[in-house]
């Protein structure tokens, strides 16, 4: 584990995906749980940094993709930690919904049979009742606030620790090879909504460190980098010029005639 801010660590040995540890008064909060075979690895990494498994009190899942909830079952069983997900994303964990690829993307359609097979077998979403359903704007006791950032998935969240200046972006944006980028289009069914989410992240003030779901952590001036990225990939939609409102049946008021000055 690598410390990326005071009391915040990056589990940087998972390879493809990231997970993070956030320490506060009650213990540790784990943000995301890696791929399905990485639960034990995450527990070992946390122990290797001098903590006990029982120190993990909370697990927050940014979104229901197998590379983010993969180790959840193992870690929850080992720790008894409370599990938090967004209220919408919780539907996936209750087994009611499946996560589809983007069916408007040509590769998404081609990939559909394989994706369905994997989601029903190897990458099955663990059925569980989350302990807390979080919503946008919620401020958690651990000092993190919840930002609903849909687009990649409907109940995707980012987490912002304002006092420490750390933003966990999940897959709302990723930082492959040190370059901010969008998550893969094939797995992002609502790209326009994702852009709104990216603008939302760019509006935050006081972001020093950005901790993405994939790629490297930005250690300094992350807010500036995110604003520049948002400007490039998600410029605000142009506003249509507003037409002057007309009320039918209501005669326009005649313009007041200029009054002649007297005296
Ligand atoms: Zn991911």
C-alpha cells in the first residue's frame, strides 16, 4: 500500500484496478474490492501495512462492475464490515438487474453473449443486502461525501474527502498511463449523462489528489487537471437563445411615449 495523502492509502498491487483505504476515528474504510480473485490479496496488503483485518469497518463500492466488487464477499465475510452502495446500484446486488454492455456500441452487441455468460458465472454479482444505501450529497461519518456520478453505471458514485482534498473518482474518469480519459465506451451505456457527471466533478473546489478506479493517482493539483479534462471531453451544452415570451390574447403594452420635458 502506498500512502497518497494523510491517512489515505492506495492498494497499488492489484494491477488493472485500484482500491483505496481511508482511515478515520472508527477504523478503516475500504473503497472498492478489486477483481473476483483479489479479496485475499487486499486483506494481506492491509495487514502488510500494519493494520488488522478487523480494523476494516466499512466497504464502499463505487459501482457494480466485477472489477470493483470482486473481492467483496471474501472481505465482508472476513471483516464483518458494513457495505455501502448507492441506492440505485443496490438493485444489482439484490439480483434484480444485470449490468449490460452498451448496446448502442457495435462491440457491445458482439460482446453481449460472452458478457452475459461471464456475468452469470465467473463475475456473478454477490447477492447481498447492503447495510447503507447512500445518495447524492450524503455526508458520511467517515468524512467522505457522496457524489452520484451516473453514466458508466446508473448508480455510480465518486467520494470526496474535502478536508483532505482527496477525490475518489471510481470509473467516472480513469487515468490510464497518467492520462485522464473516459471509461471504455463499450461499458458506458449513457455517455451524455457521464459528461454531466464529469462536469460535476470539475465543479468541486479543493481537490488536490484524484484517486481513480484505474490508472495512476494524481498527487497534486488534481482539480485543475479534472477541469481541463472536463473542458475537453464534456464542454457545457450550448444554450439556445431564449425567445421573448409572448402571451396569447394579451395585447402588448404600447411603449410609453417620451414625455415632453416641462420646464
Ligand atoms: Zn472499472
